[in-house]
C-alpha cells in the first residue's frame, strides 16, 4: 500500500484535488488559475517530467 501512495498517478490526483479546492473556494480567479495550470504544465513538459505514454510505460506502477 505504501508503494502505491508514492506513485505518480496518486501524486497527480492529489495536486489536482488541491487545484479543485483552490478554484472552488475562490482563492484565485478562474482566469488566473487557468494561467497558472497552463504555465505549470508547460514547465513540466519542457523539463521532460510529463511524457507521452506511447513512448514507454508512462505513469504505470512498477
């Protein structure tokens, strides 16, 4: 169970939940929230952290 909690899909789901909470509570305007998410995703893609699952195993558990 501990190994599953440290996997990429769980981390992505956790950060998505935080993003939904921030958006629903109105801490950030929806336009700003969208800009921050787009910038973060562009940074992760440029760093090679987010990759195409067609070129390997993707985010599958080990």
